[in-house]
C-alpha cells in the first residue's frame, strides 16, 4: 500500500515523489522494543523503572522529559552503551548491548552528547577540534554511497574547504551531522543535535528525516527541548517523568495533540504539573527528595545497589 508522505516542514505541499512507506506498513518486527526496562547508575536509585515501548519501523518518536528525567540515559541504553538484559532492549529484534554488529555496521546510529564533542561514526569517536578540512573528514569514510554523500553535503550546505578548527559552531555541527548520517542507518537516536543549526538548516534536516523514514523505513528517536516545527513531524511520543514512561503512544492517540495547540504549550503544561506535584510531595514529606529517581543511595545501602547492571559501559 502506498501512503502519502507527511507534509514537509516549512513548505505548503508534499514534495516527495518516490513510493513511500509509513509506520506499520512493514511486515518486519518492531524496530525498537523495550520490555520492562529498569536501569540504575552505580550507587544511585533507579533512574528508569519498568519502561515498555514498541516503535514500528518508519516511526519518528519525540522523547520528552524535564532536565534529568533520563532521556540521555535511555538513548545511551538504546545505543547499546550500557549493559541491560538481552530482552529488555531489542533493536531490529536484536539485543542492543550484546549485538556489536548493530553499531559497527551503522544499522544503529547514535548522535549524542559524546558525539557533540567528537564525531561518532560506526562505533568510533574521532576528535573534531583539529585543523582538518571538512571534505577530508567526509570523504575519509569508506563504503559510502557517493549519491547519498553528495545529497547530505548539499542539504547541509557544507563547504568542503572549511577547516574544522576555524568554523562556527553551527558549521562544525553540520559536518558532524553529515558524518553521522553517511551510512544508511535503520535506527537513528538523536540527542539534541540541532541546537546550533539555523532555522532553515534545522527544517531541511527534519524534512530529510521524514524522507528517510517514509522511503527507507528508518526509525528515529529524537530527544529535544526545542519543539518548533515538530507538531507535524512526529508520529510517536514518549514522555519520561519520575523514572517512568508517563505517556508513550502514536500521536493520533494523544488527545492533547489533536487540539491544534502548539506542542510547546502542551509539553509546558505536562512539565509544570509534574513540577508542582513533586514540590507538593516534597513539602509534605521532605524525605521524598532522597528517593527521587536517580538520587544517590546512602553509602551503607550496598545491598540495594543493582551492581550487575552497571559494570559495563561501552563509550
Ligand atoms: N554517570 C552517572 N552517574 C550517576 N548518575 C547519573 C549519571 N549520568 C546521569 N546521571 C543522573 O541520571 C539522571 C538522568 O540523567 P540524563 O542525562 O539521562 O537526563 P536527561 O533527561 O537527558 O536530562 P537533560 O534534559 O538535562 O539532558 C539525572 O539525575 C543525572 O544526574
């Protein structure tokens, strides 16, 4: 079945002409599955508790939560950087941590905080502060489809002569994004990657992601605090609060999102309600602060530490 693409951001009419595929149109297993995932850092209370989620291929999921809610932690777990049970996190029906091929092949790509300092590509991190030409970095990646590479260079308006130690933050970020997208990933995890881009660059990139999902069936999870232009971009939403997934659903099933209100205002309402509830709880019982998700455990509370979860980190 052919499904018309979502209307690209910033333009008035659909521009994709290729045959496209929407979420749920594939017979393959879900691209991302969480089964009662819980996670605690060493010496801390669980930051994530009992998270379950299913994202079909082709979906674009917005990951929402207040500062410290656990978005980065969740993306890093999905990226296979922390060891969790083989069934707790399945990417393309494979265990995220244990199946090293997922990242080394580029099928699973994570553009996150470490990546904002370096370039993470197919599991390797390359420092990006040196006096290197953008073209040398981009063309240095082997096994890349030349058409895809040129498309990304054009899309991101990259000048191949740029010296990476002498460009602006936004220009450097464009090169990083290009590097991260060169291989045709199946699952892409984005942690606040568009903060430095100007509005046109950001909207063009978001439209490119729509095409990636609808034409290739790629799946994207995007954690951000910038909601401009995302109302028509997202297909699914996941809201993390108090260590749990408070909402996770296709956008069509989230009543507030059908109201026509700006996403910014809707999320503001959720986060303000969360903050007020937390303040009220802690005013009634000051000890509640000590049991917040992710709070440090008292030193003598060794038996509570979930140390078997925390011994392995793949940076
Ligand atoms: N290495 C660590 N050791 C212990 N606690 C950590 C570690 N990294 C993060 N945390 C804690 O885990 C919680 C979740 O952090 P995380 O970075 O995942 O949140 P976030 O939702 O991405 O926040 P933000 O929106 O500010 O980026 C926070 O309380 C944080 O202090």
